[in-house]
């Protein structure tokens, strides 16, 4: 069977060619786009399994492309940039990017991260709990759906994974470092702010008052927990 399809979005044709070569060696199917408008056309015309998205693009920059994708689709996004400033990283995470790499990077590292993200986002049906219920929260792991207070909640892939992990272990406190390892994987090189950004997004979508959360609780000096059934 053919492997997953990857869309590379970058205006550096030499880099695209090199990445395509490495990904196809691993069995992935690869398509390319060289500006933001072309990227959106390809994403919405025939959604890929994962997008590698450069930050600096002609027509529309990568942040705007990421924002528009996230409004309509839940698919993994890895952002690339030649700049290393923290603000770029935070903005990418704010908009729902699943991972972040700063140029230059080793193509093998990118391949490893792609495999890790696709592995974590793949449905696993056998031998696992299919529905998580904590109070009014219901998470359908197979259908990738979240229901709370008689409403369906739309989450990104990473938000869904983080919430599922916390809720399946309701009452247990996890440090930011533990959540990074469990949700993003050991090969992820981001820092604890990644967790904080995603927790804030979850609170905005789940809590009655995000400034005074009742579900995802901060345990000062320790980390986060999902509140036990009440």
C-alpha cells in the first residue's frame, strides 16, 4: 500500500527537491507548492496527510496559510523557518502547528518527526479504550470527536491528543516535561511553552470561564491535571 502523502510548501526549489528525494526514499508520496496561494489550492483541493510549511512565502506567508488550513481542516502541520526568534515559534504554535524546525536542519530529522506525528495521529482500534468519559466530557477516540455540555467541540489534532491523555488519567498531575514526552514524543525539541499554549487553547474551547478553569487545572510548581469526575 502507498504511504501517506506529504505536501511540501517552500519557495526554495533546491530545498524542496532535496526534501522530496528523502521523503520518497522512505516511501511517502510527495507534492509541492511554492507559494501560499498554491498551497491552499492543493490542501483544499485534495487534502494531504501532512503539510511541511515554510514561514516565509510569497503571496501568503506561512502563518496565514496555517491559520486558513486550521479553520477548515485538522491535519498535521510542521512549520519551517530560517529565523530562530522565539516569537515565530510561539506564533506557529498559537495557530495550531504540530511541530517546528529551524533551517538549516538535517532531512533525516524531518523524516523522523513526520513519522512520529503520523504514528501518533493514526487511529488505533484494537485493544484500546474507545471512549473516554469524565463527568460531562466524552471523547470518542475512533471518531476523533469531543462532546461537552451537549455540544461538539472542534479541536486540532494536538489539542485532541493532549486532552485525551489528561482526561484518561483524570486527577493525576503531569509536569510540562512529561506531557511533552507523552504527547509530542521524545524526539520533540520544543520547550514547555508548547504545552502552555495548547492548554490555553483547550481552556478557551472547553471552560465556561477560561480565566478560572474548572476542568484543566494548574497545579502550581507541578504541572497540569484534568479534574476528576464531579
